């Protein structure tokens, strides 16, 4: 058994429906422990594109880190995700942010296929803000409390993560 924190985002098509479908699939798997509300966020990276809807999901189940990555990729594939442009627009993006073993120890990996914890999570308001609201005691292994990481971000980046009240 393990616990994982997943970051979900969509900025093409019916963004809310793509996220709802992925979250419903995780619930159907019997692994969804908690999920944030949706947040609208500006795109991240060098490619011009529309804004994202983002959410955090906490899942728990009989998978190792590679199993959570495989499930994330299955969700992306089901949403029609393509990978032509790095950091480009997408129907669904699911990142594995952290994985924790049943003993409470974080899974640490420097494998390029799945680096854990996610190597840029500590600098991404669209990950940290929903996560901190969902779990105020959350810790990003090797980086510290998520709430403290949010406080250390540029206030403009934090303010740009806006709760999207159309779906709770």
C-alpha cells in the first residue's frame, strides 16, 4: 500500500469535464482519499496557451510509485492527451508529486522517468496552493511544509491561483 499526491491540470476542451472524469475514475478505482476544489491558473512554461484548471488528488492503494505513474498516464491517454510540445496545452496532465510508503517514509527517486518528489513542485503555485488548502499539514519531502512553501512564493504567483467555484 502507498499514498500518492497527484496534480491534475487541463487547458484544452471542456477542462472541468476532463478533470471530473479523471477524478471519477480514481474514485471508481477505490483509491481516491481526498481532492481539492478546482483552481484556475495561468499556464506555466514558455508556450503561449489558455489558462488551466488544476486540482490535487490524494490517493491510496496497492500500487508502487511506478504504478501511480502508469495510472496517471492511463488517465491522460483516456483524455486524448498528446505530447508534441513540451509544456504545451493539454487535455489532461497528471503528475505524481509525492509517494509515501505504508511505513510513512517518502519514496525518493532520481529516475528520469519518475523523479520523486516532483522536482519542480516546490516552485509551482498551481500545485502548492490547492494542496495546502486540502491538507494544511502537508509536507513536500526534502522541501518542508507545503504552507511554508506557499508563503515563500512570489505573492503575485499565489494570487494568480484562483478558486474556480463552478465545480466543488
